[in-house]
């Protein structure tokens, strides 16, 4: 009776311990995520889930993307997923990008995907660009033909992304600059008419020059979007020379006019000075005559004769001046 009682007590204690352990397990361990991983063949240990919870990691989100990766045939290390998230990474971007790359038979390593994600790149979009051709435009750029005419090009470049060189490769700006430089060098020494007529030839020449070397893109095709003749620099040069010549002639005319005006002003000044000199002489003469009359050296008859002579002289000068003016006119 005592043995049975002792065994029963032991069973009861053991059962209580098991119940307490089960309760603690359910309380401490994210039980839902644990069984979800277990039944999804992406097992994550209970203590591992508890450790993620204690560290403040989003164990629900990490476990979901870990399961998604496993179901998609990707064997991603759980430790590295945790570290990548703790580094500020986006697990959704990484896992979806790797799954898309796998389905498209594109080679993309986990390390490369993490690096692209930390750079803020959309990995799915990058994978799409490795599959599908993307067209970028150089925009309008200008060069000059041998006959001194401006040629305006616009070129479309069809490219695909190269994942193996994406992180360290040269970007779109370099590709565009290389294509521009190649076309400008190709058309150097050509007539403007030949350039417009054979524009496709120059783009095909650029296509075979491996302008995508050391870049993160592969150039699929280079085509002319538009090509046209712009300014005629030779004609503009002639116009500028004619304009300059006309301006110089106007300047010369203005200089001659200013010189004539200066000479005319000098002549007027001389005439004015002569008038002032004559007026002073007449004034001095009148004063002398008046003094002579007052002093008795000249009588009134002689005075009037002198006045008549002066009036006659002034009249003749006036007539002479009038005749001279009419002659000049």
C-alpha cells in the first residue's frame, strides 16, 4: 500500500513538473512559429526562437522569410539572415530577389544580394534588367563636320545588366559618355551630308568597340534616334564678319561726323572771336573820337564825316557777308 502510494506520489509530482514545463515552454517559446517552421520542413529550434525574441529581433518575420526561402529551394543560413536584418537589411528584398534569380536561371549569390540590398537597390528590378533589355538615351549631343556644320545626334542604347560586375562596374553615365565619344570620333573628317546619310554606320561601328568593358551593363544594340544638321558655322562666320565690317564703317562715319562738328565749332569760335575783336576796336575808336571832340582836337564836321565813313564801312561789310553766305549756300 505504501509502495503504491509512493509510486502514485512520484507520478503526480512528475506530471505536475511536466505540466509546469509545458506551460513554461508555451509561455517562453513562440509556440506558433515553432510548429509552423517544424511542419514547413524549415526547422528552427525552440531555444533559437526564444533567443531571437530576447534579443528583440522580429522572429515572426525572420521565420516567415526563412520558410519561404526553404520552400523555394534556397538554403539560406539563418544566422546570416539575422545578421543582415540587424545590419539594416530588407529580408523581403533579398529573398524575393534570390527566388526570382533562381527561377530565371540567373546567377546571383547570397552575398551579392545582401550587398545590393544594403546599397538600397531593388534586387527584383535588377534581376528583371538582366533578363529584359532596357533602353537608355544619350539625349541630344553635338559635333561638327569637316564642312563646318553642326550635327545634332540622339542615340538609343539597349542594355542588359551584368550581375557579376554590378557592384564594382561602371554605371550608365560612363556607357553614355563612351558612346558619345565613339560617334564623335567616327564622324570626324566627314561631310555633313554623308554623316546624316550614313548615321547608322557610325552607331554600328560604336557597337563593336566593346564600350561596355568594365561596366555593369552589356550593350545589346546602339541605334540612331535622330540626326539633323544644326548651325552652319561657315555661314555664321561670314555674317559675323559682315556685321563687324558694317559696325566699323558706322564707327568711321561717326568719327568723321564728330570731326566735322569739331571743325565747324572751331570756325564758329573764330568768327565769334573776330566779332568781339571788331566790337572792341569800334568801342575803342568811338571812345578816342569822343575824347578828341571833348579836347577840341576834332570839330563836329569831321566827327560826322567819320561817323558816315564808319556807317558806310559797316554797310559794305554787311553786303559782303550776305553775298558770301549766298555763295556758300
